[in-house]
C-alpha cells in the first residue's frame, strides 16, 4: 500500500462566472496503511473530491499524487492497473443487475494478470475475504441484501489490487444492523491488509470507529484535519464543534425546551 | 422468461403471436406456393370483379389480385425488416457514439442527431428517396435512414440513463475499456427497450413502404408490394373496390401484427414495476381474495386485553392491524398499540419490518393491491375502518392527522409555492377563506422557525434548503391543528446537524400544541431521544413495547438489544468488532412457524422454532414477545457493552 496525496485540488462546475466551486484548493494526505475519515454535511464537496481523485470528475486544478508521482503517470497505471479504487454509496445501483457477483469482481481484476481457473480462484478468495458465503459468487445482485452487495462492491475494489481505496458513504444507505457488518469487514480488511483508505461519511461515530485521522470538510474546504482522538476531543473549528454536538447520544433525550437558537444559523448561510 | 411466457398466454399475447405467425408464414411460403398463379397473365380476364375463379378479381393484365396480395407479403415484410435493421443499426451506432467517443466528440454527434430528429420521419424518407433514387433499394435506404434519428435519440437517452449509474462509474474506475463498457454493461441493460421499439418500428416501416410504393417512389414493376398493388387497385376503386381494399387490409393486418407483438414484448420484457406482470398478477389475485372485512370483525373479540387498552385520552387506538398483499405476503401481522394525547411514540425496526406500512395503514394511505384490516382503528374515537363516505373521512383525516415523509423534496409539489401548498390543507378541509388560510400558513411557517415567513410563503420548494423544506413539511402537517402527527423517517435524508434541529422542532411542537407523535425510524438512538415510548417491530409484529427511558436498562428482547448495540456511538470501543444482527430480516412472503426472529437469535431453541411468542407485560407494564425474555441478565444490559452475539454473519 502507498501514500495518496491530494494537492491543491479544485473542482468547479459550470461557467467561470455563474459556476460553483465544489472543491476549493483541498490538500489532503492519506498516509500509507492508514484510514483517513472525511466528514462533512451534504453539499460540502466530499463526494466530488472522491470522484475527482479517481478521475470520474475532471479536475479544475491541482493534482493527485501516489507515492509522490502523479497517478496517471505512475508505473502501475501504465500497466493497465488502476491504483485508486472506489466503493460507492448506493449498493443498489453500484452493481450491474445483469452480472453475477463473481463476474463483477472478476471484471475488476487487472487484464492479463490472471485467466481461467486462476481468475475464478482469486474471485472466490476475495468473496471469502469480505465474509460472504461461497455461493454468492454465482448470485445476481437481486438475490443479495444491501449489506451483502456492499461487500461485493468492496471485493470488487480489492480485485483491482489498488494502492488506495476510496469509500464514499458506503454505509449510509444501509440499516444500522447491516452497517455494523460492513464496518467490521472494512476494519478487518484494514488490519489484515494494511490498506490505505479514504473513508467518507457524514456520520462522525462511524468515521471515529474506522479512521485514524479525521478531516472535516465544510463548503468545499478542509477546515480541520488531525489525529482522530485529537480532533474529536479538542475540536478547533466551530463547524466541527457543531457537528460533534449534533450526534445523537444513546440514552439521552432531546430537551424540547432548549432554545432553538441554533436554528437560524443554517438559514443565514442560505440568504 | 417466465413472465414472457405468461404474457404470451394473455389475449393480447395470443392474438399478436398468431397474427405475426400468419404474416411470417405467408412471407416465407406464399411466393413458393402461389408465385406462378400470381404472375400468370390471362388476357381473357382483364379487370374482372370478384368471382369464384378470382376471389378478389383481376388486374389490367388479368392477374389474380388475391394471389398477388398473398405473394406480395414476402417483399413487403422483407423490405420493412431490412429497413428497420438499417435504422436500428445506424441508430445504435449514433446513439452509443457519445459514450465511446468521449464528451467533446459525443456532443457533436448528439447535436447532429437532435437536428435530424426535428424533421418528421416521412419528410426525411422522401428526402432520402430522392437522393438514393427511385426503386426498392432507394426506398429501403431512405426509410432505414429516416428511422435512424429517432432510434439514435432513444438509444442516447437510454444509454445516458444507464451511464449515470454507479456500476458504470465503478467499471470505469476498475479500468474497463469503453467498448467493453458498452457491450458488457450498457447494451444488455437497455436491450429490452430497444427490442420492443424495433418491433414497433418494423410496423411503421411497413406502412412507410406502402406509402412510398403507392406514390411510385418505392417498388417498381414488375416487382410488386402491397403499396404498389394498392396504387394499381385505386384506379378502379369505384368499379372493383376489392382490388384496392385487399392490399390495404393486408398492410393494416401486418402493421397491427408487428405493433401488437411489440406491445406484448414490452409487457413481457419491460421493467417489472411498469409492465407489471406482478401488478397484473396482484390485481387478479386481489379479485379472488375476499375483502378484509370478515377478518376485521372476528379479531375484535379476542384481542389481547393488555395491548392498547382504550384509555379515555387515547388519540389513536390500533388493534390487530394487518396489511397483506396478494400472493400470501403479510408485511404487517396483527399490530396493536395506543397513542395517548400529547404522547410521542416511536416505532423502530429494520427495513422490511412493516413500520412504514403500519404508518400508511393508519393514515389510510394504502391502496390496492394492499389489503388492510383491523380489529379497531380509531382516531379520536372515530372508527376509521367503517366507511362514513369518502368526503367525510377525508375531511376528518385531513384535519386530525398530519403526515411528514422522509424526503421533503418529493413530498412537496415542485411547481407550486410553498405557502399555497400549506394553505391548501385548510382551504380544502375546513373551507377557510383564501386570506385566512394564507395568514394561518404564514403563522405556521413562523411556528416551525422559518425566518422571514412572508417571503418564504411565496417561494418554491427548490428555493428552500433540505432542512427548511422538512420544517415547512412539518408546518404543513400541523396546519389543521391535528391531534396526531405521523412522521415517517423524517430525518433520514438530512445531515446530523439539521437532523437535530428537525427533531427538536418536532418535540417542541408536540409539547406546545399537545400533539401526539407517531415517529418511525430505523435508528433506535434517535427514537430513544425523541419519544416517550418505543415500539420495536420485527417481521410485521411488535416484539417489544417499553418507555424510551428504559431502553438501555430494561430492553429484554434480543432483537431490541442487538439494535441498540449495533449503532456505533462516540464511545464505542474501536478495538472490538461492532455487534451486528446476524442473518437477514425475515421474508414477509415466507415466514417461519415459530418466532420470526428465531433464525437470527442467540437464545433460540426448539420452542422458538415451533411456537410464536405473544406480547407479555411485566409488572411495570413493559411488554415483550419472547420466550426467553427472563433469561436476560438485566444488570448487564445497563452497561454500555451490551452482551449480544458478535458474529461476522
């Protein structure tokens, strides 16, 4: 595994005058073998940053470096392997409904590396690695639950032998009961394979569980970044504090009489 | 494929297949069998009317019109099919080009296609016919290329629809080439629609050919197709109408055959929800099944006295509520509960547990094919199962019940102003004047803490942020001063910071106006924060009913405890795997004989597999449906580390 560095990444949509800057000069490093958690509200630019990093959205500025080299020129990329792999939010649209789980995974194995029985064996190994029963290899997505699909998507990302995996809100479409299973797989894989990973979520508790480093994104900028314990214990940016205080804490009740002073905040941003 | 077979057995399927079969058989065999007879010239019998020798008479060379119509089938159908093939092939290439060529070149192709689509197909066909010259080949190319733009547009739209999906993005990230992307991922997923449209296009091509030949631009003598026969026959239509009508009928029949078959294909291959093999099946089954009424009456007597006791201050009383779908699917199986005045009751469970259906059934929003029955379903003492007339019930529900849905974007009408939509509620149900309704709407918007309510009143839903839209939705729910607000996953689509605002707002409205709240969510932490009492649902039943304050300390059902443990909090131990609920949720179409949770339960034994537990209350009134509720070490539950099975599924 290797180090991913996003340098001065800017993504703009639309024309120069009326356009929208979704990601504004973001610097972010995912150290080798570490999980970086990226949190922020919807519209803060987290997903755009992820899509830009893997090349699904064109960059307006900046570069994506892998071990100090631009991703497009890295040694592995020239050999047909994609060093960055991504796992998507919605497990219902991220698998081709007409391909079996095994086929979807096998397709991501770099071309020319394995064929025939060896390819199938590798697929079976990956299926087992993400904790799915062996029979899942021949199952179509329609027969799999959301959590199982998300694990197939993880296996597919691993099949590409990536240097870094980007996981974009991979549990937010799942029930809490299955979310735990997927998080356990992510955590297990990370410890087993020393994966470098950019883990994006709007849920701080989830990010805290899997990430060593936490970055907070707000209006297209990284406003805070540091060791997870440090950031969560002593948040410096006001948005991080707001985010932390908003997490529903088990066993507490919301006080209806608390003044709703924080309500107009959001609205002022809108005006 | 099974669906296809079923469609082919319907009247539409049968008639379409038979018609198309006849046309195709004629196309293959007619020239072989009757080719000689059709071309035999008999100068002694020129331009005769129908007779026993010549059923449809003869033409100006004494040839038999009947046989000529039959023999012309081959050329007519052949030309139509080849022209369609040309059109589909050209359309596919043009339509799929943007995906393969990339954004810039693709835009050029798309623009060219869009311009071509702007011209009517017949105009294009005539234009091409002039370019390619008169004759069968010219007409073939003309009609083929005239079909191409529409097909290209259709392909482009379908490709764009599929290309936006995550699995295409995933394949791109995995380094799959563009050609393979097209052949492996895109084409298979749009194939059905294309096949259906190609069949229908073949029908129109047949018509267009007849038209061109009729105008003398198509098939030239001595070859003949239906269009040409029609043109020949038309000269003498007042003397021998049969000679003109017969080819006309042939064109109509063949065109109908292709189009009907296209329709049948669409039903068989199309998207299940739309074409609805299942819906059609459901409707049929629904007719057979008796209405839910008898069940309702029977259930009233033997309902558990502990459940939902009818208190004087009850806002909502639900007893033995059942929702079923045709085909033996029972997503809600006997749910009973009571919501007191000003009480906040939460319903929690996984997706598929029946919690949302329960809410919709209470609001009487479920329609066919869902069957709803209840021993008692009363809002403010009014029985909702009896039908006092649609108007009366709508008015009653419209004012006593407010509803908040998950997605605030789709629950507002995007083309109407927010305020107008709010005002509509009481104008419709209470007959309030426009001015008073508007004043009330502004007042309600203010009550849900929307700043500058006068301005927001005149705005459209898209001008509001997600959180504000959901607050406006809540404002709409409380327009008619309801006694009960049902909120179905109201914060699932929102960010945590906004979620907290919306939850607080719900709480404050509940407190201020003494409104009862039925709060549905999959997140037990949120439910615990907002509600006074929590109902845990599993496989269409309430498995536990307890005060929210007791969730951490007195939850006894293994499912409730697993749900509690599964949510990571800011204090979860990062060194341990998260607790999960192993296995998959029960399938409402295929429920086990015993406890539905048994297959996922760490405490399950033989009794659980054979007998279904019912809700039992303890001394404090907490209810649980579990044979082993007493086997839980209560002291341990109080700990943050809830003892539940930790498994990797």
